[in-house]
C-alpha cells in the first residue's frame, strides 16, 4: 500500500464521500488518564463479528470511498477484527490510516508477525505518545513500534500533546528509531488536550469562549464515523462518538445497504456541507441565528450543536448555502506517488484527532 502523509489524508477527508473513520473497539489496554473517548481498560464481550463484517463489506463496495481511518480504543486490541478489516479494505484498494499507541510491540525491540502484516496494508500509522502513554508503554516498546511501522513502508505520524517538551521528546524518539533523516519518513502532529472523556478534569477551567461569529470552517464535518456496533456519527467529535450530542448527528446501519444509504445521506447533507465549507460562524450572520454569533462558545463543536438544537439543518437559508458550496466544490488533487520527503512537522489545534 502506498504511503500517505497526514496532509494528503486531510485533503481526502475534506471531500464529502471520500473518507470515513472505522471505530473498531471501545477497548484499550493502555488506560491513559487523558483518554478523550473513555476507552475501556477491561475488555467487553466480543463485538458482533457478523455485523462488523457486513459494515466492512459496505465500505469495500463504495466506489467513491478512498480512505478509511481505523481507530478506537486501541484497534490492535481487537486482533481478529483488525486483521479481517484491513485485509478486506486493502484488497478493495482503500487507503488506510491506522491510529494506535504502539502497545502491541515488544520490549525486546520486536513486533508480532501478525502486526507487521497489518502495518503492511496501511498507508499511514498515527502513533500517539506523551507522558501519559510513556508511563504505561516503555520507550523501548514504542521504538519497536516505530521501527516495525517504518519497515512495513507506511508513513509515520507521531501524535503528541502540543507542548515544547512533548514535541522535543517526539523528535528524540523518531531520531533514535529512524536516524537523522527521519523527516523523510515521518512527521509530528501536535494536538491540544481535549476536555472530553477522562481528560476533562485535567484541562484548566475554560475561559468565556469565543463569539460564535469568529469560528471558521470545520472540514471534519464531511468525514463520518462508522462504529463497530452499527452506530454512525456525522463527525469524529469524541462526545458524539460516545453517544452524545444532537440526534441529527446520529444514525444506525445493520448491513451494507443501510450503510450505503446513511453515508450517502451524510455526503449530501446540506447543513454538514455548509459547516465544512463556510463554517458555523458564517451561518450566524443569517438573521435567524445572529444571536448565536454574539454568544460565546467554548469550541466550534458547541456552536455547531447550538445551531442544530434550534433546527438550523432545516433552515432554507442554510440549505441554500449548503447546496451552493456543493456545486462550487473543487476536487482535491490526486496524491502524488511514492513517499513524501522532508515533510514539515504539522500542528492541528482546531479539530480533533482520533484514537489511541
């Protein structure tokens, strides 16, 4: 499978109908205190493998779908599901981005054969690390995960909390594992600590927020999530993935046909397209929602929810904006073949990131 940088993946995710996130499991044996999805350290009863197989088949048979992210929880904690899903999706020529903590590597510097087979099917592996992870995953194990991913040919994105110390530690780990030319095969993505799930008590008390009109576009609104249990969400907001938020962001599918129908509905949802292209802040310029533009909101998600709770998805003006931006959409350039070299370190401080 051809390597893909996060910038290339982000371009596909911004196009309706081109990308989804497969949320493979709620289980994660690492059990970090700052987990934004409240992943469970204790394994739950096995998921309905037949249902999951139908959902994966549905993703494989969508011609327009080009990219599937796989997250959780820790996807490597669901070995059977991960092996099957990656094999089928890769055979269907879908590019895969895998989110993991690297806990599956061994302290002796090796990695199980089955994990190497999974990595070989993947275009990009996002390996999270920070002080919380390091307390449970020794550096030697994380370094083994980095090397196994590199040997499999996947692009590496080390995801860390956005602090100078964590960024410097990520550089050190990459240089130790891959050598001084690590930027030819990897990048660093810095993200904020999200006040969701178990991380909420760790985040300093929020200030007054920002006026609604100040928020820009949210390209993640066009990248839905398919959960292992058949629940679908319109975006990767952690609270939405775990069942919260407006009903308009939730749906279910029990087989490939229903999955196709639900995802097509999301692809053509005019409200979501307006959020992704012009942003909720611009929607508050409409007379019916101007008060939300003056009101302060903690983040872009809270403004999106406030708009939905008052029925903005049914507002003819919002629908007209969504239709207009859909007609004027510009396709993303096709990813370049081969590995990208000298890729700059990146940061993502507005949206959320999945997994591990």
